């Protein structure tokens, strides 16, 4: 039984390593981009050609394997597919094969969960029914795990965008007040904030590119709010639209919106600070108070027990 368990675990590890090896490495691409921007190369041309060939081979393997694995759980209706694409876009995955790779990952995690359940059940002495129940549970956990990861990625990206919005608005106000048009100001903000707030910069650059392609500015900003799914972005888009519609000062409206966002961020920080005292009660009661009780009351309890024992 131990030999079978080892074989199953090694097989699962091999599958996980293969999947990890075929996935594109974002850090490698990021480092290459930084080297190109700096105008230097830290590796030889042969190494770059070899890495490019490996990346091309991985991409080909992903393109061939992902559609077959994603076909099992592909959403049937167009509405479900559009919702999944919107979630992936909100998480920052805008590649053409992002939906296919995500669905394929769910299939792979499902299979790995079933294999893990089949290996764990007999090793703990369960019968066929117990092993089958463990397989179903592990497979279900593996099936829903990519969804939870996607939701966590969306929330993390939204938090980063929300934190960078006040700085974005300040630079936008300065650009508009200095004489730039709103489109030029949005373009300038997207370029200048790329290193400080890359998530906000990416969203604003996409909106600017949509405007340059002929999409009306209001529609491109609405697409921005739809992708980000943040209340602050929606309010910013509505403020800009109303300012342009009624002919009021866009710079003044943006300044007021920036002040409101900073006030809201400060209130959220104060709210979290007030919640800290309540959250500290659980570790205090479970871990610190018992230890303090043992230290303070322990010697007295020992003396009382000794006194009663002598009596």
C-alpha cells in the first residue's frame, strides 16, 4: 500500500511540474522588458534565442493541451462565457487564451484532487465507500479552487486600484489645470503612473487606446468602470460625464472627487484601526490571558495546595 501511495504522489508531482513548466514565466518577460528599456543586455544572444524558443514551445503546448482540457467544463450559454471573460479581465488576464487556460486548470485540479483522494483514502484505512467520498470531496475542492483563486486575484487588483486612485486624480487635476485636454491628460496619467500604480495605469491606457480607436470617450470610460468593478471608478466616470454634459469645470470636479476619495480612504483606515481592538480579543482570550493566569496565579495555587496538604 505504501508503494502504491508513493507512485500516486510521484505521478501527481510530475503532472504539477509539467503544468508549471509549460506556463509562461511573467518574471522572465518583465526582466527582459526592463533590460530593453535600460538599453542593455545581461545575457548573450544565444541565451535569448534559446529562451525564446522554449517560450514558443511552451505556448504551443498550452495552445494544444488547454482546449482539450477546457472542453470538458466549457460554459454552455454565451452569458456565462461573457461573465467568465469579464472576471478574467477584472483580474488582469486579457490574453486570448485566458478563458481556455482557466477552464483547463479547473479540469487539471479536479483530476489531481481525485488522484489525491484515491491515494489518501486507502492509506488511512478507509473502505471503498470512504475512499470514494474522499475522492469526491477532494475533486470538488480542486474544481472550485481556481474560482476562489480568481476571486482573490480580483479583490487584490481592486484594492491596488482603489489605493492608487487619489494619486491618479491629483496628477489628472494638475494636467487638466495646466492646459491639457482630458484625453491628453488621461494619456499622460497612464504613462507617468506606470511604475507607481501599474494597475491603474494599465486601465487608463486601455481606455485611452479605445478612445484613439474611435470609441466615444464616455463609452470608453464606462468600459473602464465595467472592467474595474469599483464604486470609486464608477463615481469618477459619472462625474466626468456630468461635467462634460453640463459644461462645468472638469478640473474642479476632479479635485472635489479626489478630496472625497482621500476622505473615504482615511475613514476606511480609521475603521480598520477601530476594528483592531475587537479582533485582538480572540488571541488575548485564547493565548495571552491563560499564560498570564498561570504565571500570576500559579505560585499562589501551589502554595494553597501545599498548605491544604500539610493540614
